[in-house]
C-alpha cells in the first residue's frame, strides 16, 4: 500500500472521476475525506471506503465558497489531525458558441474549475506548511486546457488556468516539499460526458451514436477513457514514487494529443 495511513481530501468525489480517485486512494491505504456539493453522493462514496476497511468523512463542499473550503479543511484536521494529499477534482462543463455564451456560463465554468482549485489549494497548502512535512496536491486539468475546442472556450480557458496555476504554485511550494501537479484527461466516459454527447449531437445535427463513435475513432488507443485510467495516475502522483515530479501537467488521454 503506497499511501498507507495518508490523509487525502478529494473534491467532487461523489460521482465520476472523483469517485474513482477516492476509491483508488483508499485501496492504496489512504483515509479519504469526500467533498462534494451533493452531500448524499459524498456519503455514498464515504460508505464504500469504510466498507474497504479505511476511514472516511463526507463533507458538503461547494468549492466556489471559501467558507465551505475552510470548513472541509478544519473538519479533516479535526478528525484525522493532518492533511497529506489534496486532489482538486471538482469540475463542471457547459457548451455554447462564444457569440451566444452568457456571462453566467463563463463565470460558472471559471468559478468551479479554476477558482475552486485556487481556494482549495490555498487552504490546504497553509495546513501542509504548518505541518512541516510536505504533501501532494494534484489538480484535474484537461487536454482541453492545452488546445482549442469548438463550443468549449469557457471550459478550455478554465482548464488552461488550472495548468498555469499548477506550475506557479509548484514553484512557491517547492521549498516546503509540497509537490503540485496536474492530470490532463482526454475523453472520459462519465455522466458529464454523456451530457456533452447530447449537446454535441444537437448542435451539429448528428446522432448521439455517431458522436460517440467519432470520439472513439479520434482516440488512438481505440476506446473511451475510463475514470479508473485517471485515478491510476493520480495515485502515482500522490505517492512517494513521484517525489521528484512537480509543476507538471501530464496527459492521460489514450494518445489524443498526438493528433494535435
């Protein structure tokens, strides 16, 4: 167990990629705090982790709220005494042409995906510095943050912000032995992705099956990415095996970026 008795916070861990990450960390021995805006989902994930023999805590947390972010940090330290790992996973996406995009859509994507990473990283970094024993911060970027995508300008901008913030924070926290990295998935098969398929099909006048087949064909490894594919890389970056890796934005995309 590479993470035996480490204490991790995973945001947006009620479902999807975050759920897979939380379970993967627990399998490696970590005790995991589940933060999610949907408290019921957080509790379900926490129950799964406890059924594995690890300790967990479910906390309702909207990463856009500094008070709720501070609360999850306080509750984690109150229960476990420390924080060793933060995974900034909480994220959203919507789809719209720029000329039709509303300010609300722009703000929603940037506030959750970028501001949320800032607020959580700031709060946890303060605690890790106080502890004086280093730590690992892993944020969910996206290959969308490294290129342009039609109808996703706001989402792409938010993920580009995560990548740049990761590099900057890594420089600042290196003296404290806190590693900061980003994971950049490709096309991951989740409920959020299912919604994106519906939006794409509607905007382009295609069938949903055609859209999905196109995504698979565009992925050199020939399948849609699974949440567990992302979780494996997160576990590695949270472990001692990645002690000399910081400030990176690592693709886990089945080879999609080779086409760019």
